[in-house]
C-alpha cells in the first residue's frame, strides 16, 4: 500500500508544481488560466499563488519518499484541492482552462481521500 501513497503524492506534487510556471509572469499566468490579468496587484498575487503551489507540490513529491512526512503532505494536498473545488463549485461561467483545473482537482481528490484514510489507518497499527 505504500506504493499507492507514493503514487498519489507524486501525482499530487506534479499537479501542484505545474502552475509554478506562473511565477515567470503575466503571459504564463494568462496561458495557464485563460484569463486576462491587467492589474499589477493581481499579477503579484497570482505569481505568489504560483510560488505557493510550487512549494506544496515540491513538498508532496519530497514526502512521497519519506514516510514520516506523508500524512502532512496528504493533508496539505487534500485541503488545497478540496478548497479550490469548494470555491469554484458555486462559480458560474468558468472558462475551459478553469474547468480543466476543476476536473483535475476532483479526480485528484478521489485519490487523495483514500490515500489519506489509508495513511491514517497505517499509523494506528
């Protein structure tokens, strides 16, 4: 079962690291999310968001191979994707790139929740 945890954490890490390209600037951010970003404040916030996703993803990949860190990485990853889903769920008019992110996060959540449960159960024994 540890292979499953490793797989899920690596997958979550990859999904979270991909937006890191947004750190490079407005052009990358606009391409990632299919939105126009013409406010300097929003560019700073979105670039910082990309950096934070890079940290989450890097930690998930690192933790995939370090059992003592797996529970923490699974919790962080689960909260990240579940949070996005809950925020996006009531939104109307999401564009194609945002719907793709939404669908990917749902699929990832369907793997993260059982992995999180498995990790907790393994630690009880």
